[in-house]
C-alpha cells in the first residue's frame, strides 16, 4: 500500500506507450520513458523525429493520441502545464520590456504583481551573469545574454520539472560552449530534474546523466546510455568521445 | 537633409503654381495664385480661423470616437474568432458606401449640428484603425503565444502583456491614415449641411466666386491634416521607442560627400 502510494508521486515524469499523430503522419510512436528525481535526461534525435513534440506533450501544450503522460503523478494538460518550466529554442524576449521585465514575465502570468515580480527577479541577475543589464532592452543584449534572461524567466516560478528545447540551438559555437558550461555549473550547484531535447549528441552527453536516442520519423526509442562520467566534465575527455561515438552509431542505424 | 529636400520641393511646387496661375489662358476665378491665396489668408484670417476651429473640433472628436470604437472592435473581433470571420466582410462593406451619398442622410438623422460630422469622420477613420490593429494582434508569433500558455497566462493576460504591445506599431500606422483622411471626412460632413466650418466656407466661397478664399481654406485644411499626421508620428516615437530604426551617426566622410 505504502509502496504503491509513494512511487508515482515522487516520479517527476513518466511516459507510457505515448503515440502522437498529425493526420496520417506519426510523429512519436509508442514512447515509454521515466525521468528520475534530480536527473538530467537528454533526448537526442535527427531533426523531424518529434523531439519538440515530445517536449510540448510533457509541457501540456499538446495531448497524446494514445498513452499516458504523468508529471508528478498529474495527468491532465493543465496540471502538466502548471508543473513544468518550459524553455523553447529561441529566447522570445519581448522587445518593449527591459531585461528585468522580461525575467519577471512568467511570474506575472501566475498573478504576481509586476513590481513584486521584478523585485524577485532582481537578486538573480548577478548569478546569471547579467549584473548591470537589468534595464537593458533585448536589442541591446548579446545572444548569450538574451538566452540567460530567458533561463531566468523560466526558472523564476520554481516549477519542479525543467524542459529545455534545444536551448542553445540559436547561438554561435563559442557562446553555446560558454552557456553549456554555465548550465552544467548551475545544475551541479542546484540540482534540478531536467528533460533536455537536442540534436547535438555532444551537448547531450556533456550535460545529461542519461541519454535516449530517437529514430527519424516516426520517432521511436532506439538506444539508451547512462553517462556515468564525473562532473565537471570536459568535452575533450576520451570517455565522453567514446560515448559520443556510440550514440552517433545508434543515431545512424 | 530630408527637410531641406522637402522644403525645396515645396518651393518648387509654389513657384510652378504661381507660374501656371499667371498664364493669360488661366482664369483667375479658376485658379488663385499663391500670392492671392496669401492675401486672402491675411485679410480673412479671423473668419478662416473661427471656421477652422469648428472643423478641428469635429476632426478631433470624430477621431476620438473612431479610436475608441476601432480599437474596441478590433479587440473583440480578435478575441472571438467566429465574430472576426463574420464581421470582416461587413467592415469592408462599410467603406464601400459612398460618403457623398451617406452624408445628407446623416444630416437627416442627426440634424444640422456636429452629430453628422462626427459620424462621418468616425465612419471613415475607424476602418484603418481596426484593420491595422487586427493585423497587429495576429502578427504575434505562435511560439510566443505557446510560451505564454506554458507560463499559465490567461487569455486576457496574453492580450495585455504580449498582443497589444506588439500591435502598437500597427495601430499607429492605422492612426496615421485615419488622421489624414479625418479632415476630408469633416469637410464632407459640412458640405452635406452646416452653418459653420472650413468645409462650408470653402463651399460657399466656391459659389460666391471668392476663389482666393477657397484656396486659403484648402491650405489650412491641408496643414491641419499634415499637423495631425506629425502628431501621431511623434506619439508613436514616444509610445514605441523599442520599434525605432537604430540611428547611426553618419561618419564625417559620409557627411562631406
């Protein structure tokens, strides 16, 4: 009795035989997966394999055609929306708001008054490497800074499950490497449960505890790797390169 | 540089106007010269001013009604999709009605006072406002709407925090058109029946063969429309500073060339 009651509530995310179709096209085919508490799970796959669809399903922005998705044991789309902090590929900052106003947006959407939301966002600017840019408009920020503002906006409401959809995909290579290191540092300081979707195998192995490989359309799970490398990791670590080779092999098959 | 060119073009236009008006084959009753128009502006100033004031009040009140109705209509149509689809053709139809025909009917309905003028100004001015604002409200990226949903934002919150600010530049485009045509609307309204106003004065001047006064009235009406347009443009700069093109200071080399 006790075991039954406890298991589902502590599990941040579970997929059971989830299928999603768009007309005749099957985007995701019978996906089952579980994310453990405090774990960073990366899903890699070629473009068009339904990665973003997977994330939107979790985030409660879409409903599956078959199967069950539970976020913290909650099943309806509205409940899933309330439990997830969803971050899309592009920063989508509002050009008319300053950085602080943008960071406060998600809180405001939950009914926190604007001044109170700004007040709560402000102390975090330093930790996000954004000190002195509180009043800057997005147009005045670099791509990396914009993405950090977007991160801040996503994390501020303190929702338990963080969903990242190719969070560094729109950035240049150097900024991307910087931000990957920064995120890895953030997560080791303050562990969170994360579902990360990317087409970049190296990024997945660098950041995640576990990597799941999806096939091209329709998206099916073809491989799963535990990344048992110690942190902080280095992209030049030969073991990381070895795993990368294995994952790429699985992607090609 | 822009202003210098504009001024040069204006001077050129006035000179050409004076030239054509001075031709022997052109009747003074058909075309008043700039000099005659200037004289009329000076001698009839208090008459022109009093009537211009009446017309300006009609224009401003009519525009105010158009903004309130146009913005309200756009928001309601945006929020209720079926209404949008159903009402859009009617909106377009409202603009196909010839104002010249409608104006006398408005006078019948609202009497000789300011009512029919306001109705006509509002009728032709709400359209560019509503259409532009509707386009603006729809211009927001679907990804952004999705993001707002994931934040748990209500429909009205998304409208207030995202859709309305994003569509402000569109609203101002509509307002610029509205400001320009609003003066024409007031003149039409006065032509259909009025006892004061610049439109009526111009009409009267026409029948009384006071051609210079007609041209003086036209000059004032034109200035009124240009001034309204400029006011809207300034308001846009104040309201949407984030939407301004980045001004780069020209380098010295460029300025010399």
